[in-house]
């Protein structure tokens, strides 16, 4: 005996009826033709097996089918009715067998009730339409099997569909039961891995008052989503569908679960107005041979006690059958049948057996139980050479049927392999259905598939060109925020899902070279972002070059100073025998002019792209040449002082400070600077460096001093020599001769010290290449100060006032 529980009626009402087709104490309304056909497929399969000599030979299968009213409570009553034995059925068998297995139920909540009740008693349950992934828990439901894939696979299939069409902002509708809640939860977990956001979760139930349905409608109307998934059984979803049509809510692409995408009740032109183009997954369709003849042969006159047949007949034929000796109800609304009615020529969709899906699952469930019983009774699979039974049918225990169901593996007459995995689930394979209107009728058109590929992964294949979209020919778009263009990044909007964001331009120095970037990527240090913030471009390289106006000006001024130094030297050589030249110490003057010539050439090493050699040369050359220059000035200052001190009687200082001593002073003072520079180059020499701190958009190439201490030691030593010269010259400034060189040295040293004192703060605060310019300005200013203050008066006398170039004039006192 095989039990069957089906939601033949979709609604339960109060009653005290004990008619066999309903559980005691329950009265149902709302006859469901599709569920009734499932019952007939079960009966057809059992009768087909009973005629098969290879499957359960000499053993007859029987059935008990009970209505659940699509309610978990009534399903539980139906389960207990079947488990308690056929007390209210008159059977010819003196000992009717107990139910060996149960085919139940359509709804997941109902199946949970059945599996939870019969599981502890090891009674196997095979569902044909319950897809909740929660039923795969073998610890809780060890005897539960099903011939329809788990929602675990449907959720993955739906997520693959969402990914295929790039939908990012989706609404969901769930039924207020295990099927809807677990289905939406599994779907949400899958799409979140793809970055998809759930805008809302509406909940419906066929028993909800109108106000709750209207709340969900308002939720849909006020949302910006264009794609909504409805994970709801058809009976729970239909009230919402009618309200959506009533309020003319269009422009939404609906995604359906397998529970309603092929249901006949909503598949009407009226519902199509709002739900046309819906996409959903269903198990593959199949045609069962000879089933149509079986269905058209249904008649209340053949077996008056057949459950549900009279209700079916009233709906299908349109009249109420009255059996002999049966009283007629005067208040009946349907007319009385004549008894000549027939279903053979009926064109109703009920008799279309070419696209069976759930009905085929019922058919497979019956055969799976039959094969398990065959293996249990004959200890071998069906189809092999028959031997005597190894077990008497009276000894069959439900737990043994459960164990053999787990091991069932056979190929049916349609070429399908029937087996269950370790969770009691069949292999997953889906057709993708699209609602299309053809010849005024809603058609469920197959537009793709979702099945296991050769490598074991599941693959979505879809013929996109065959889909009829609700929004027309184009694939609808559903996003909370449009994809951020290049050069911008996502900025999450507080209090909203991650799919809702603003697009913020990238900050300077960062880019986003692809659309939809979550963050902007910083450019490498040598690069900067362009105006569009979509590409890193090389920063502008800045250094003092010969081609820019400042570089040209410095070059000209440097060469001019060098030329004037050489010209002055030539004048001194030409007029070396004149009193003015002799009075100014021609040898030291030539040394000084030569050092000034080198000082004027030093700025040329500061111009151009810095290299290792130019960086080392520019600072050391500057330090040594200026040390030589100031050493010569120091020597001249000492000569002036000693010369005038020699006029005092008995003073022999001048005799001791001759040309040799003067050279020693110049060389020794310069040698100290040379030592400092050698230490500098040895320990931490200057090197070319890229400086980024001055500007974000450019790189300043400059010479890093290496050791700042030694750099300032070079400057400090030059300053030390300059201060000594200034003090000595200042002391000799009032000597009585008409030609007192100490005054000119004093003035030149004042200029020199003033320039270099102001140089330090200007050098530190000047940015980029202007740092170099400040240093060059200090070099040229101090060099010109020395050249002009010390040598201009002499050249003036030699070239302009030669009459004053006499010993008498030079030695004369004011």
C-alpha cells in the first residue's frame, strides 16, 4: 500500500465530515485541477506497474490518497489518517496492509509536517513538489526523499540568471511559510556573492487580509526596482497578482519560482497584462504515453466512490452527476447530468499530457518506490532474471523501504536515470520558462536550460533572442544607482544597501580607469592624474635649464662677469708697472681676478639637469673658488695694514710679510676648504634627487647636499674668512694715504657678508628651481661686489684718469 497526500482543494473550512477523501473533521473548498491530475497520475502509475510482469511480479500495489487542503495542519491530520490504518474503508482483504511509503506533499511546509511526524517511525516519504532546501537535512528528516530538485539548486539557477542579465537591484516576494522564507534566504545568499542588493522582501499568504496584500502592492509601487522575484506558491501569490493587475502596475520584469511559473490559474491574458514576459525555472517536461486515454476515461459512473471525481466532473462537464437511488438537491446550482456526457473529445488543458512537469515527478516517485520494494522483496534490481522472493510482503518494514530507496538507481522508460543523493535529492536539471502571449493564449515557452555540465559544474544556457521581455525587445535594467563612470568612485549612501551609492570624483593624484570602481587607485610617485582622473600621466620635470629665460639670463651674466674678470686681469698685466698696480700688489690682484673668473663660471654648473658629477662639482667648486677668492682678499688686507705699519720707525713687519708669506696665507686658507670638500665628497657627497614636496603635479630635480652639516661648514668657513677680512679692513679704513685700498675691501666685504647673510633664509624658503636661482644670485652678487668695489676704482684711474696714475698722487695724503 502506497499513501498519497495532495492539495486537491486549496482552502479549508470548518466541517465535521468524515468522507474518505478528506481528513476527519475537515471540509475543503477551491478544487485544484492540477493537483487532481497528480492524483490520477499516481493511480495511473500504480496500475501500470501492476500490469508490468518484470516489476513486482505477482505483487499488487494499492493506494490511499488523501486531501491536505494545502495546509500544514490538515496535512498532519492526513498523515495521521494514513498512518493509523484504513479503519473506515471496506476492503475485501481480511488484513489490509499498512502504508509502506508515502508520496507527499506539494508544499514545503506540509512536507515538513509529514517528514517530522513519520521520520521517527522510519516511514519513507517521497515528495513531488516540495523544494525547500531545509528538507535536505538528513539529521532531521532521515526518511525524506523527493523527485524535484532542492531550492539550493534553484537559488543558484536564479542567481545565475540575475548575473547573466546584470541585474543589481532586485525586490523579492516570499510566502509566509518555509518554502518562501527559505527560498528567498537561499537566493539572497547567492546573489550577495555577486554584489546584488535586495531592495525589499514582501510577504504574502493566501489567508492574509486584503490590507496586508495592499501593503505589499504599495511597497512595489514606491520602489525603484524593475526586477522582482516571487518565491511563492501559486495559491499564495494569486491574490497579489490580481491586485497588481487591478492597479495597473506594469514595467516590472518578474522572476518566478517553479511553484507558479507554469500554474494554469494565473496563465490568463488578464494576468499577462502585468506579468507578461515572466521568467522562471521548472523541472524538465515529459510526455507520459497512454495517460491521456486514462484521464479521458475518468467517470463518476464507473466508480461512484472514487474520491474527488464528482467535483472534477462538475467543473469539467458543467453538470452534477446523480447516481441511481440518489436524491437530487433542489438548491443545487449546477444542472443535473444526463449520464451521456463524455470527456473523450474535451480540449481542456487538463488533458494535455505533452508537457508534464510536476505530474512526471509524481510518476517518477511511484516508480522509485516500486523499484525499492522490488529490490527489497526479490533482493535484486528489476529487469534481471526472476527468482523466488527472498522476503514475504507481510514482513516488509518501512525502515527497510527507506534503506532501499536510498540505493535506488535505474533508468526509466524515458531514458532518465532515477536515483537520490546522500540528502535524498535527485540530480538538478531545469528548463527556463518565459511567459509569452500567442494567439490570445498565455504560453509557457522554454527559452533555455540550467543543468550539470561535463566538468560537474552547473551551466546556464539561454536563447536570449527568443525571450519576450515585459519592457519590450531590450533586456530590462534594474539598478539602484547607475554605474559610476571612469574617474569616479562609489560612495556609500548612509542607511541604504551597498548597491545604492553616489559617484564621487577621484581626488587629485588618484584615478579610476574602469567603470564602477569602488576605490580610486593612487598614481605612482612619478605620475599624476589627468583632468578626467582616468589615467596617470608623468609629472612635469622641473630644473633650471639653459633654454628658459632665467637660465639664459644667468648664463649671460655669468659669462659677462667672467669676461670682465679676464679683461681686468689683462689691464693689470698691461699696466703692471704703473704706480696704481704696484700699490695694489699686482700678484695678489691677479690671483684674486683669477679666482673671481672661476667664481663667475661656477653658476654654469648649477644650470642643466642634475647629474652625479655636476652635483659634486657645483658645491665643491663654489666652496674652493670662493675660499681662494676671500683668501686673496685677506692677503691684500694684511698687505695694506702691514704696508702702512711699516712707515713707523723700527717696524719690521713689512719686511717679514713678503710675497712668500702672502702665497702661504692664500694657499693655506684655501687648503682648509679643500680638506673640508674632500671629507664632504668622501663621507656623504651631494647627489641628484627628485623632490616631490613642492608641487603635486611636478618633480623638481635638484642636487641634494648629502651632508647638510658639511654644506654649512663650507659656507661657514667662507663666512669666517670674510668676517676676518671685514674686521681687518675696517680697522685700516682711515689710513691717511690718498689711495687707501682698505676702504674698498671694507665695502666689498660688507656687500659680500650682506649677500650671504640674506642668502640663508632665502635659500631655505625658496621652492624648486628657485632655490638654485637664489644660490646663483648670491654667487654672482658677491663676485660682482668684489670685482667692482676692489677693481673698478683702479681701472677708472688707469683707463679714464691716467694723469692720477702717478706715485705722487698715490702716496699723497688727504
